[in-house]
């Protein structure tokens, strides 16, 4: 938040930003209430360029900023000069190239890219190497054709190319605009949103509409830490990125991305087990999104809170682990679940809302 | 051969080329005798640009042409105007861009790319989508920087980008220059080369040197045919591309590329079984090349003819199926083995050469 206020020129330093933020003049709201998603701290401010994803069937859109890369970045709470300089460069140098390139290229079918990347060892949450590669292959001719200087185009390419998490900021809004149309389907007990802010984990249920959140304390992530860090450094589970799992990819497709266990811990058999168990709490199987290691079974899609309660199986999420202090960045990655209490509250609310 | 002679301007049409080829004036030789490899018909002529791969440890090099794409192409025996025009375009328009781009970029570590693509669902013989993506990511900034016109650069990018088999023509020479240094290791019973020409399958044994081939009739490929084609259309097993299996990738890493079973037939469990069985006839496990689905076990590397004879397990090769008539192109893909007789002859020759 502090970084966002300085970036927008609303505060000149951290002290002023904190004062402003505490003063009540600034309205903070969840990305999900504004057709947006953001990884980790999920800060989106007015001037930030965004990817625009559209659900072609229902016409709704979802937005997400351009991924900043790893290390010291705003989404991990960093806001020093390096971070702000990068954000301004992204706005003033990177975005104009991407904007023009997307205009030249026209729409990119992200559903096709996600279907392909699942055949290429990604699961589109914590592994996005194939997704970023495929996105670049779509965009490069248009980047080359656009009107900017060669230097600016090469710098834009190198930035995207240097950050394999680029595609995460497309898979997240793709999954959000896939899910949002299920809101307000009468009596629908599917989970339409899962997200967390480092303190609480919140879910929304399709049939109960966009304004009812069921929250409980976010859990600690179990996983692998980068050298020099341990559990005592970790923040609680954080960010909107579990929209991928909500829609049946990410952790639900870990069997498609065996290499991810080297990042989040465990063995390949664990990855297969995670995916396999998710069929017990979901209502459908992806028709476009297939898991090769499960003989191309469609991804487990549509978490039904009734099944979660009946089986006691909670959705699996693979996720980065943020340092609990702002600005340090990512300290590891692992596996986490939504707290059981979210589902208990939600099913009670369904029962109450829909009882005769 | 006919296409190659016309392309080189040595013959003006097929009739003249056939006459010339039959006349004894032209010397034909195996790619492998000239530090080269070629997929399918494997035609390399004097003017064709090649990728140059170097074994940095031993200093030896291997060469391979630029992949022409699928459909009607020289390596499947086609030589009509479309094919020749494309070959000339590749020489005069594509190659200058790639040559300058590689000069700007400098060496590309193909070993790293192969290690990565095995984590991304490729096996670098019949699935090269990740490999081609990673190669493009290496080359794009240099393509953008090079001195050619924007149109020429975009056309070059689009050609490579439009052909996911591009990387095959790098993985093949990479594997050849990996293997060639084992020639003339005394008493070494490892297979240094496997290749086939649509009639015969030939192998060479490290300890017996580069000039001794053990050949037998190439087998028919078992696999999936494209719509409209069947076994009666197929040529016998063909091409140098099984140098990938000889070095432990390709079919030996099918467990890393489950999506390939949709192309060559079978189920994912078959892909895992193929890889697993290859450990029984190999002497080592890749230190850079790991198979995620086998919990990152190193690829089965170094086929020992003694193990092949003891176990009766022949190396597994996944391969394209060419139409038996020239010019039709690929009609399917599947699985094939080298004929047992190659190994029988080779082990007898070892016994004879090395008996006291």
C-alpha cells in the first residue's frame, strides 16, 4: 500500500504514505470486488497497466497487472527506489510496447495456451515457463512490427523473457473471468472465489452472490524454503493466485507439472495424489484442460462445498511463501489449504439462505 | 537426392537428376561419415546452411540442416517447385538472419535447453515444442538486433515459430557430438550410432571405430497413422534422428513427454514403461537430463550391446512414419526397434576383434 501511494505520487515517502493510509482518505478494497486479481500483496493502483482477459461466452472481463518478476517487488511489500523505478519503467516503457503489440496481434486465445502448457509441464500457478514461452511466441512478431524503437522493443522482450512468472498474471484473470459468471446461479454450492490477504482466507459461493465472503485465519504454508530462511520467517498464506485452483488448474493440475515438486517440496507421486484427490471434491472435468500423467483426464473442476464437507478433503493450493516482513520478498514455496471454517460457515449460510 | 541435385543446380529436372545420380559422377555418403545428421531422408547438399553444434569438452562438432517443417519437404522425398523455393528461401533469407543472430547472441548452451525441455513435456525427438520455444527465447533479442530488414526478421521468426520440429535439428547434432568421442575407446561395447535409411538399419560400436557398420533390414514402424493413411502406405524406418535415443533422450525419455502418446500411440503408462525398460540395457544415468515422472531419475544413457543381447530388450525409438512414395510426406508416427541382427553381428565382431 505504501509503495502504491508513493508510485501514484500521493505520498512522497513511507511516513507520509502510512499517515495517508491511516487517515481514511484512501479507499482500499479487494481486487476481486473490481474484476481484478493480484498475486501476493495484490496491490493495483490507478496508473498501473493491466492485462485484460475476456470470457468470450459471457462477455465479462478480468484484469491483472504485469508481473514484476521475483526478488524485491511491490507484491512482496518492497517499495524502495529500485521497485518504484521498475514500476514506472513498466508503465512508461514496457506497457506501450505490449499495448501496441497486442493491438497488432489481436486477441490471444489464452484458453488454448493453458491447454497447451498443461502438456508442457506447467500448472499455471507456480510453474509458468511454458505459458510464458507460448505467450512470447504469440507476441514477438507484433513486438517486432510495432512503432517503438528497437531498444525499447528489445528491453520489453527481455523483461518478459526474463520472468517466467509473466504468464501467472494472465492465467489468474483468465480463471477469474471463467469463474465469475457462476455467481448468482440459484442454489449453486460451487466455490466461485478463493483468496487470501496474509491474515484471512476468504471464499465466496456461487449461489450466495458476490457480496458474501466467508473468512477464517489463513494457514501457514508447508514447503521448501530458500537458503537462509525458515518457517519462522514466513507470512501466512497470501494473494489472489489461488483463483487458479478455484477453476481447476494450479495445484489441482500438479500432476501435469511434476517438476514443480522441486520447488514446493514432495515427490512426483505427491503431485499425482494431489490432483487425484481433487476429483473427490469437484463436480466436473476440464474439456480443454487435460492432465497427461492421468492419461489426459480433464482437470478436476468446480469445487463443491458439499463435497468438501462430506469428504473432509480441502482444496490443495500450491503457493509462494512471502517473508512476514515487507520488502524481503519470496522465501520459499509450498502447499496450503483453505481453513475448514470457511467451508463450514459457507454451508451453514447456504442452508440458512435456501431453507424453506 | 533428385531434389538435392536440382536445388544445387546440378540437374535441371528429375530425369536429368536421376541420370546424373545413376551415372556415378556424384558421390553419396552417409551423414554420419561427415560429422552430420539428417532427419528422415537426411539429404544434405553443399549449399545448405547448417546448425553447428560443438562438444565443448572434446572440441568435436556435428552439423544439421535447418528443419523445413512438415508436409511436402525434401526430407520426405518431395522436390517440386514449392519445396525448392522454400529451400532457396531458407538459404537466402532465413539463414542470413539466423547466422547474424547467432553471431550476436554467441554460443547457446543446448545441453541446458535439453535439460529444461525434459521438464517441459518434450523428449527432443518427436516432441520439440518446448525446445523450439526455448531456442526462440534465446534468439529473439539477437534477431531483433540484427541488421536485416524488419520484414526479413519477422519472416525468419515466423518460419521457426511455425515449426515445432525446429529444435529436432539441434537436438540431433547435439547428441551426435556428445556420442562421437566414445569412438575408439578400447573394448567399449556401447552403441555410438544408430541410424537408418528406409531400407537398412545400421549401428556402430564405440570400440570398433567409425568405419564398421552392422546393418540389417529396417523394421516397419508400429503407430498411429494420419487420416487417410495406413500401414500399406508406410516406408520402413528411416533417418538419423534415432541418434537421440542412442544418447539417452528421445524414446528413452518418453516418460518425460507423456503428451507424445497422442502422436505415436499407446497410453501414458506405455511411455513410462518404455523409459523404465531402457535402464536394463544402458550403463549410466544422465546427470543433466532428468525424467520428472521417474522422480527425476537421470535418463537411461549408453546402450551396451552386451546388455541388449543378455536381456533381449532392444532400444526403443519413437519416430515419424514416411510414405513409401517420395513427396507425400509424413503419414504417421510410432514406435520401432533396431533389428536384433545388428546387435548379433556387432557382438560377434567384438568377440572376434578382441579375442586373445
